[in-house]
C-alpha cells in the first residue's frame, strides 16, 4: 500500500489539472500494446488513424520511454492547471535539458532491448525536437478532434469533486477517485500501489482526471512532478458508450424533444460539446436550445477552465421531478 500523509497546508494547496500529453502517450501505448481496461468499442475509433503512425520511428521511441507504471519525465512534463494545452506540453519537451533527458534514456535502455534505429533516434542531438515533432503528428492524427469532448468530461469531473469537497470534505471528494483510493486517519491511501510516499510536506497534491487511465490510477512523485494521482474521470464510461437520458413524454410535449433531452442530461454539469456527442445533436443546435432553457430559468452556466458548463437550476430539477411524477 502507498500512503500520503496530509497536513492542513496540503489541503489548501491541492489542485486539479489536465494533461494532454499524458492522455496522448497513454493512448498510444494502449493501441500498440493492448491490455485489459478500455473497451475495444471505443479504441476501435482510433485504430485506423493509429495505423498511419505504425511505421514512424518516433512510435518505437515513445513506447521505449513508457511502461505500464512509469514514463520518462522529459517527454511527459507535469501539467500546470486546467488550462494546460498540448502546445505547452510540446514546448516543455523541446526545452528540456538534453543531458537530463539522456540520463533517463540510459535508465530505460538498461531495462529493455530496442532496435538500432530506435537507439540512434534516442542518441541524436536533435532528439527532443524530433520526439516533439512525432508527438505533434500523433496528436493531430489521433486526438485533436476528440480532445474538446475529452476535456469536457475531465472538467465536468472537477466540478463534481469541487462540489463534493464543499459538501462533505476531502473524504467524499477522494472516495470517487477509484475503488482502491481512500481517505483514512489523516492521509490518502492507495491500496493498488506499493512503495514509499511519505508526507506531502505542505505542497499539496496534484489531481489529474484522465480518460485513458481507466479503470485504475497512476501515481507520480519524482521530480519534476509534484505528488500526483491520475485517476479515471467521472463519467468516462458514458463517453465510451453514450446513451441519452430517458425523457418523459409529457416533458417532450412541453419543451420539445431536444430541449427535454438536454434538460434530462443535465443532472450533472456538462458542456455543449459533451451534450452534442451524447445526444447526437449538432453543437450549434445544442447551444441554441440551451439559450432558450437559460432564459426560461431551467438551466444555469458557469465557466470551468476553458469550457462553459451548464447545469439544471432548482426550477429545472423541479420540472424534471414533476414530469417524472415524483
């Protein structure tokens, strides 16, 4: 078991972030080296695009620098917040000290066999630029179109956990990170992980929702990463197998089918992008319907990072309960 001892300052300094580069590299590894976890129905969406990357020498390099439980720091820089972008990640890789990168490369090469082509790539003077170029290509090929929806799920998770934190404290906020993560006796225990963790020391914990780590968790703590837990974003299963919420016929007759579906889907905050994907509607149409529901006082909106999230108001909840006969 791994345990983080948590003090008062740590609770104040714990924060959330998203990591586009972690999502990209984890997806690449899952597509290249299938393992139990993510449903094939979802992964199959990425396989035609991934096939375009198979012959690129950067793919073998990326796989050589990441295992199921760890990855080289220089090609997975820690995120700074909820507004992290792939452009910032790639810039950080390009700016990494080459000598420090080569120290990590030596560690990984001592533990696995690679081809002569991969080794030549890893020891090239232009390694960092070449690796960043490949990851930029992989991003545009695999995730650029999917990322707005994935980010929306992560932001929705953060809104939920922030509400749990205010409602019932850290025990409630952490309980949903995974079945083997819990708050106990003044600390955070991760029973799926082993090794020393120690005290956070007043620096807080970085919590990173992920779409690709599902259904387990990952723990970071070696420099330059702060102590961090990467965990499955709440609602990730709904994105894998999207299914619209049931809509009472009476509500559909009152509001129209699409607006009634939107109101039903907003039991938890969501962005227009996520709602459009789940309901199979055009993003512009979702925005128009939400504007009507907003003027009617049935939904409200609030900014979270780069997204605007909508949720039902008290009146909206009452309308839903009344339509359901509750």
